[in-house]
């Protein structure tokens, strides 16, 4: 199963716990593109999204892609 949740949705995630999972993100850069990815724990995903996604069999992966001009 694949589920994508865009941060631009109608209800904003709670960013108060971002530092904990961002600190262990894997970072790859190629040219002008930087990709950051990490797997959230069940507690982190529940805090960030306000719901226990693990209860529904969903593993949350945080992904950020930036392109520099």
C-alpha cells in the first residue's frame, strides 16, 4: 500500500517533533537537487499527523526534495 500526504493539505501537521526525525534523515545531493528521507517512529508519526497511522498498517516515511536554481 502506498499513501502520500502532502503538507499543503487542509490540516497542517504538528511540526513540534520535526527535530527528532530530521536529525537522523539521510541526505543525498546530486547537482542542484537535495533529497532528505527518514522513517518516522510510531510516536513521531502520531504526534506529527495527529493520528496513529501504524494502527492502520502504514509506515510513515518523511521525504523532502529541493531543487536549487
